C-alpha cells in the first residue's frame, strides 16, 4: 500500500480547527485577560489547542495589566497566604530565637492514624511502617494541623536583615 493512496479509515474531509473567526476571537479574548480555559470554552476548542495557538502567534500579556484586570473582576478578600501568616505570627515569634539544641516536645498524647482528628497534632513520629510509628496527638494551635512545638519546626520564619 502506498502512503499517498487514501485508505478506508482515513477521513475524507478535514475539519479545520483554527478558522479565521476563531483566531480573531482568541486574540480578542486573550486581550481581555481571559484564561486559556475560559477562551477554550468560549470558542469551542480544547485548552491545549488555545495554549498552542497563543504560542504560535507569539501572544504575550503585560503582567501588570492582566493583574489589574483580574483585581477589578474579583472581590477583595484576604489571600490564604495572608491568613496563614497571621496564624503563624501567633505561634512563631518574628524575631529569631536563639537556637536551642534539640529542645524536646512533650508527646504524651500519641495517637494512631485512626485516632487523628482536628483536635490532635498530626506530626508523624518515627518512620511510617515501623512498629513504633504514631502521631504527636497534642492539642494543635487553632487553625493549624500541629501543636505549638511542631508548628515551630514546620513553619520557619525567614529573618530579613
């Protein structure tokens, strides 16, 4: 069989994905600041097709302009990182504490995986699969999965000098 001869399983008509109208819609929606997912849903192609076409057209976004467009569309609310930072400020001091050599954390309330809840510290102790493996089990800091001692280990504040 020759490669140039049509076979019964080859499509006889080729449907073009990127028509002139779709390309113009893509450019317009891209300039409006829509995401690739939103553009794809709007013009009826896949997200990957939109990403590929944007790349082939060498379209780029002005990062400052896109952010200002998005900020106008969404209501202002504190970001998750800001909320986490506020919780960490309660637990971890802002000034660097002198390093205490292997300060022990009292683990008198150890628990198994099945005993974990929102009221227990989820810090793993020992190696998973080992016979002595368990979780800390102490009461956690409000809004965090770990007790105060393990939160200091998990969330370290960078000291800016």
